[in-house]
């Protein structure tokens, strides 16, 4: 009998995961909220995704495409949540009424989103369900048009944090059937702090905001926008991130070693330049793009809030968040996740680390 998997979300990551895992022989149930189903009407009508690139090429049949969440996750072993960070709360509230013991909720990527799901499940009194998150999507991928997915590359290794962390070995062993190169790390906080998007996207977006506003998408983010001054800001943010990881006693490494370039270098600019896939990626078409709306309030601001709780100074992060608030015309400090929502408000560091391991 085929292993059943639910893929929640109809965006870039959801399409790539649904097609890739179907090609690997899993029974995939793809879910999209009915409010957004029109954006993938072709997939609903044909139950087919055309994929090309690093995962292979062909028309891939998806076992189920539905807007019924209960139907989508019924009897599945793995629930892959591939939706934007701002939707994690909504999905946590929905799933807490539907998940069953033995299922694993896998957030792709998490940016601490796993803490929201775990908190919701605990409040509901759910036992026997584990939650994990990755530091990035498993794929560098874009939708070309409705039902057609281009996968430029896979991310390997793919860092995975689990809550409770005392179940990490068991959970990652189970998840390893889905993706190659899963790398277990100390906790979901360590995993969220390993995300590359806030490091790479935010300084490039803030410092190129005028160019992005005028270019309206005709702008190659990693070539035109990744100049020396942007690189210096990027590496300054990376140093603050590493200081936060170090304060927890977690392993740390510079972002240049994780971007997937073809050469080993301490220069993030050289690492990105060595991967031809980056050169193909155009920048945001406007200032509402997820590089701004997700990676600032849900990424960088979440890091800074945790740092501030433990009196760790993050002046470069703070400045980017403040400038982002002006650019987005919203308070990026409050529009993302609060530490209270994550369930960690007011915890001293030892209490937090124990909570991450034990889940209580």
C-alpha cells in the first residue's frame, strides 16, 4: 500500500512537492483553500502537474486535489504545510481539530511556525502528533503558469528541527523517506535561525527598494541587486544571527556555506555567483512581495524579538525592520508573530531550551 501524504498549499512549494512526491510513488493529497482554488483551477480540473527541471520532467498525476481539508489529511502519515508564514496560524487552528495520533505535521519552511502548531495542538489536548520544520523549502522552484512547475534545484542538506526535540531521531528517520539529505538539528529554534531567506532577501530588498519599485519585476535580484554594499549588510545580519545561535549553545555556520553554490567560500557573494540558478531569479515585482511581507515581519523580526528577550543586541536587524516598516507602511514589529503567539513569551533561556526538548 502506498504511503499517503497531504500537501497543503497551492503555491510554488506545494506544486513542486506534490509533483515530486507523486513521481516517487507516494499517494499525494493536494489541498488548497477554496478561496484560492481558482489560482490552480487547471490542476483541480486535470489532477495533473507538469514539472520540469531538477526533479525530472513530465506530466504527473496527483491522486487527490481538494479544498476539503478533512478529506485531504484522512489516513495520511505526513502532513506537509507549504503555505506562507502568515497563514500558519490559520492552518494550526484548522488542523488541531482534525489531526490524529501518529501523524507528523511538517512545515516547509517553518521560521518558528512549528511552535504555533505545537501550541495549538497542546491547547487542544492532542497527543501522539509530532511537529517538524525545515530551514527552507526543499526546492528552489517557481510556477511558470497554472499547473506547470519549474524546479531549478533541490536543497541538500535540508535542516530539520522537531518539537519535542527528544523525538528528533525518530521523526527525522520517518521523514527521510520523503527527501534526501535531511539534517537533524538541535531544536526548532535552531532550525528557524538557520533560514537563509531573511538574511539574503531583506537587505537586498531594503537597499534596492527604489530599483524594485521602478523595475516592476525586470530586475535580477542576485546579480544586479547583490552589490558589495548589499553584501556587507547581509554579512552583518548574518553575524547577529550567529551570535543568537551561539548564545543558545547551538551549532552555527555562516550563510555563505549554506546557499548551495558550487564552490566552498566564506564570501556569500562568491557563493551565490557560483550557482547559475541564482542568476535566473528576477527580483520582486513590487514592495508587497513575500521577500518584504514575509521575510521582514515573520523572519527577521521574529529573530530580533527572541534576541531582545535575552538582551542580545541586533542593531542591523533592527534597522532593517524599522526601514521595512516604512516601506511596507505597516509596523513589521507587530504584524508578524509575537513571542506570546509562539508560546515562549517571558521564558528564561533554560526554561525555553527545556520546553523545546520536552514540549512542555
